[in-house]
C-alpha cells in the first residue's frame, strides 16, 4: 500500500481510486490463485509435420448413441463383449448381437480407465474411490482405496500383468479430476505410476514425478510397460524384463497433443489418444505465470484455454516407438476430447469425454 500512496500523489484523485481497484484485483488473483505455476513447454510446431492432418475420424460410426454418457475408456474382452464406464456411473456392455446392457451402477461421477482381469470381470479406476473390481456377476468390490494411509485419489488408468500385479497411474496427487486443468496450468509433476500386488496387498511406486500420469499399457510379451505423461506430450517406456529391467526411457515424445489412454493392439503396436491441451490462440498462457494465475482463478477462462473439446486425434505407434499413422477430426465435427482407442477384430473403438456414443472405425 506504500506503493499506492506514492503513486497516488502523482495522479488525479479519481484515478487513485481506479488504481486501488486494479491493485485489489491483482492481489486477489495472486492470493487466491489455486496454483503455484511453472512454465509449460508446448510441443514444437515441427512435431509430425510429415503426417498431415486428415479427417479420418469424421468417418466413425456412432455405436450406442444416446446410451452412453462420456465413455472415457473402452475395452473389448476375449468374448467380444465391449465394456465402458460412463460419467453417470454405469458400466455398460455391448454384446456381440448388438444389444446394450446397463450392467452395473457404481454411483460415481469419476470413473476413468478400465481393464479386463483374469479373475473375471473388469477393474475400473475411480478418481475418488480408488481401484474397483467388478466381478463377472457385476458386483463391485473396492480393491484399493488407500496408499500409505492416504486416500487413493485420481487413479486414471490400470493394467493387469500375467502375475496378477496391477500397474496403475495417479494423474495428480494435488488436483482432482474435476479441476484437472489446474494441473496443466501449474505444470509441476504431481503424477505417479504405482504397482499393486493383490496377494500381498502391497503398493509400491514404480515412477514418481510424472507430468499428469495417464494411460498405462503393457507390451505383448510384458517385457516393458508404457505410461503417458499428458502435458509433457510424451510416453515413457519402463522395462520389466531383460537386461534393461528397471530402467526407464522415452518411448515417444514431442507428440502433437497430450497422450491420454494407450492400448495394446493385437499385433503388438499401440493406439494412443491425443488431447488438444491448448486451444489455438491461447498458447501464450502457458508461457506466462501471471496469465496462469489469472486464468486459474476464473473457471470460465479455463474453459477457453482448454482445447480438448475442439478436436480429436489418435496415433498408431509401433512397439519400437515409431509412428505408423495418425487419425484426426481436426475441427471436432464428429469427435472431440477422444480419450481412448481400442482395436478389436479390424475395428477401432473410441472413448471420449465429450460424446454420447462409442466411435467405431473400420481399419483398412
Ligand atoms: C439403460 O439406461 C438408459 C439410461 O441410462 C435407458 O435409456 C435404457 O432404456 C436402459 N436400457 C435398458 C436395456 O435397460
Ligand atoms: C510409503 O511411504 C514410505 C515411507 O515414506 C515410502 O518410502 C514409500 O515410497 C511410500 N509408498 C507409496 C506407494 O507411496
Ligand atoms: Ca485417461
């Protein structure tokens, strides 16, 4: 306020009042800002210049339109039954004969990644409750709700290894699903990759300090696993077997979007859904701490900066980390906010946080 007094001596009385208001607003933003940000490095514009934007994803068929609400993740089990967890708390299934089943209600608005389990049924990540097993009869049981005495929050994706271990991501230990974009704005590594051993009930940290740990997939031989770091625009490979066991390296980086879920394809390659992290024209926000504080304080501004609702892309990547192809809906005409891509019998099934259907695309 000394500054205010000093400045007001040089200004007419009324502008002193205006200045006080401006100062009050600035103070309000910095004091009440929910984030303590670092700068974010967006991918180089050169990323994937060799793979031009296309409109392939606009050709999807809409499966179950109106039946599913924001199905974040999709899986098809070995019997050909498609499963998805919806934003209104259902696990819904699509049978081979084309009929939908409202299988089981989990009473949760925070269901994310799902995976099939050898014990029968599926395991689902609930960003509020932890890891939930839904058995073959549709009965839910919480498998893991606490880690080291703290509630497990923001479990994002999970995969089961042959030995029964569950590898799963915690997107952020600071922010919740509801305000995930604050994690992007803060741009600090609050994510983890954890391993849960159901026979000993032990949970251990595989990788810490990840930048929004998201999709998790195992390779076909389970010699490595991949974890996606959404706003680092990269995926890491962590070796489980062989000479490199225990080591972690970059699998693919400088992606033209933030990697969300990743799924193993039948031939050993991977499908990665890419989020548009920033809407066009708002990139500057990520390079200014003041702009980050301002945006983070006003939810309506966050909606403008978040580009996820504007387009969709999925990437096909070989087991060697080399890009095979990219499929886009560049203006979000049919698909946006696509969060997962699962290949089954020559088709790609797409989950999204902005759809009331599962996208289905024949692969040529
Ligand atoms: C499943 O639930 C939806 C609403 O979520 C409802 O419209 C539909 O009729 C239900 N289907 C069956 C087979 O019960
Ligand atoms: C649990 O706490 C111990 C002691 O602080 C730590 O070494 C370990 O990594 C923690 N485990 C997890 C899964 O957070
Ligand atoms: Ca996810």
